[in-house]
C-alpha cells in the first residue's frame, strides 16, 4: 500500500514561561501506509499529542518535516481529520449541525450537508438524536458524534487523540468495536493515540511505542493477530504483557 | 404550580417587610417631607398622567429618561462591542488598549460631569442634527450630548471587559476542531468565536445597560434638562416633595428590573446551552 503519512526527523521544542527548553519530540521518523490502523502508545507526557497535532497541522515542527501523500504539509487540511479526547463539539449546535460543520466550511448548501450528515448519524446509530444538543448526550455519544463529524468530511487520514480516554470501561470496549467496524467499512488510515496497552493491542495493525523526555519512538511492533481479536486468546495476553514490560522501561 | 406560588410568596417577603417598616415610620415621624406614607406614593402612581411639579406626567418623564439612556447605551455598545471583540481576538490590540482602559475604568462616570459639560456644553441631539426650531427641536433638545456621553461611559467598561473575556476564553479544542474540519480564519471568527462568546457578550450588554440606567440621576442633574425621572427626583427634592422622590426612585427600579429581565429572557431562550455545558 502507498505511503500516506511520512514524518522525517521531527523535533519539537516548547519554551516554558521561564524560557526553559522543553524537548517534547526528537528524531521522530514514521511512515504510515494507506489503510493502516496505527496505534501510538506511550506514557503520558511523552509527546503523543504533540506528534499528532503537528501531523494535523495545528502545531509547527521545530525541525523536520511531515508529508501527506508525498507532499510536504504544514497546515490543517480537510483530507486529515482529527478526533479529540472530549468536549470538542460546538455546544450551541445540534448534533446534526455539528456533524455537518466541516461541510458547511466547505461551502455546501444546507440541504446537501444535512442529508450527508444524516447518513453519518445513521452510521453511528443515533438517528433519533439529530436535534439534540451536545450537553444532552453521554460522553460516549458525544465521541460518536465527533467521529461522525470527522468522517462526514470524508478525510483520507483520521487522527485520534485518546478519543475514548474519558469513557468508562464498558463504553470504551463498545466504542472500540464500533470504530473497527467503521474503519473496515470506510477504509481510512487511522493514527490512534492511547496510553492503554489493551486498547493498542485490540485495535492496531501496528503499534509505535514512545518513551518520554525527550519524546521519541522506542519500538515499532506489527500485530499480525487476526481480527476480531479475542481478549482471552493467549497470544493477546502475551502481547499485552510484553508491551507492558516495554512501557515500564520507557 | 405549587412551586411558582411558593416562589412568589418567598420573593415578596422582603418587599412587604420593607413596606411595613416604611408605613410604620411614616406614622411615627409624621412629616411628609421626611417620610411620606405609602398612600401618598401610591396616589402618585394612580394619577400618573397628571402634570407633576410642572414637569409633565410620569410616563412622559420615564420615556424621556429611557430615550436618553438608550441613546447613550447604544453609543457605548457600538464602541465597546467591536473593541472588546478585537481585544479578545488580538493580543496586540489588547496590549494597545488595556492599560489605557484600565486607567479610565476606576473613574466613576459621574466624575466626568464637569468635563462633559465643558466639552459638550448644552449641545443636544437636536442641535447635532441641525433640526429646525419647533416642537421636534424642543423634544430632541432634551437629549444633551453631555448626558449621552455620561451614560455611554457608564455602559462602556463592563461591556468591553465582558466581551473581551468571552472571546479570549473560547475553549481551544473548539477552535482546533474547526481548523481540522477546514475552517478559514473568517469561519473561525464568525462560526466559532462569535457564537461561543455570545453568552458573555449578552452578559456584558446586560451589565452595561444596568449601569447606564443607574447613571441616569447623575446625568440628568446636568443643566439644560427639563424632564426625565432623574431630573424629576432632583427637582422634587428641592420642593421637599419626598413622595415624588420615592415615586421616581420606584420608577427607576422597576424600569431597570424590566430591562434586565428582557436580557434574562434572551439568555435563557438562546444561550441555555452555556449553563448546561460543563
Ligand atoms: N503548548 C505547550 N507549551 C509548553 N509545553 C508543552 C506544550 N504542549 C505540550 N508541552 C509539553 O510537551 C510534552 C509532551 O506533551 P504531550 O504531547 O501533551 O504529551 P502526551 O500527549 O503524550 O501526554 C510535555 O512535557 C508537555 O508538558
Ligand atoms: Mg495527550
């Protein structure tokens, strides 16, 4: 499969309020082929969000480059969507208008964008919630809507920054299943950030393990286990333990 | 139903208590120039359309005051809202204006009275618009630029502060979400920042009007005024008509509360999402 995202020798330095240098990322190299489900795993503070935000074009790199489809890329673009951890829906818009937001920015007429938004509302199984406001939804439902909103823009790449991190354990498992279904149906390239080993093993074609201060890629692990992965499968447990051990060293 | 009755009863306890104390003291003092009885004040409201101490009816005076406050308020809003938005949006604009504004903010609007008078004199909306002399001129001559300025000053600061706060405190995730969905800078401004800041903007408009309205009595002490509730109060005081002073005060309180409730209704109707969003 063709390379969709490439990251070349990326470095990111933040300056604290006292002008201290914080090296959030260093020597990050990454190549993501189309349709891959890539999980980025690492302890909190190791620079996962920063990496994703640079790939999204929300943050600039201190040095190094990001390529999308072979072209250098620095600004947000419709082809690369993103889902945040929580509270990213516009609270003054209904669910349907939220899903249609990217299409509104693209200049589609209201009837057109609402009819597309309705398809995606259907996809997440929330037909009866189109006119609801975000505050009327549970956390899991809000994340469903955020995913639908990103997908309604029909991006090639979906960046997800701990999208299920704020959900309870059960809802989280349900959402993981649903995300896999959507990914298989729509064939997107997904970069999924998580600090949960279990989540990475359940979802990823490949796991990038990061370590902190300064943030770098420590290990690149392909997961060949067929889907749907069973958590009680001994291989699943073995992988999880290996990764946990690596994470402890990280 | 039961609940609304309870609300009404609870909110009436203090006003009724105040009235009891008032009436009791009026009997004790027995001097209408100090404390008139409730009956005297109620009488004024019953005969509201009478010509009071040569200044016209109560509704006319309230009307004149309302137009004064609304013209000063409008001027304040027209400057404060765009300025507050720009200060919230651009750090540079904020730095340019903030110190300047902070120096003027603590000055109570009424301290501007002498200066306002010196600068604007007795020019009015009528003379500003170059109206021909006649009934219209006399009416619009009531609205002195100096008064409009004072009331505008009063409204200005709370509006600027609240609007700026609203624009600055839009959650970064909302802006980022819009960017990754392909929003242009213009989209960010009109479709994210403005709606997200709208509740704060409305709140600023509400406080601005309350303060503008509260500046009324001071503004109407300026020379060249022959009507308005504030002027009515000042003039009634000079004639020892305390009943009329209280009547005017009640009018100011009631109209102020009414204006405020208009904003509350708007906020509840259109911005209920704000209080319900964590
Ligand atoms: N805007 C910023 N300013 C200064 N430091 C930052 C900023 N964003 C992130 N950092 C720092 O960069 C490091 C990586 O942060 P982040 O990418 O959020 O980590 P993660 O998502 O893996 O938890 C942390 O040390 C964090 O404090
Ligand atoms: Mg993070």
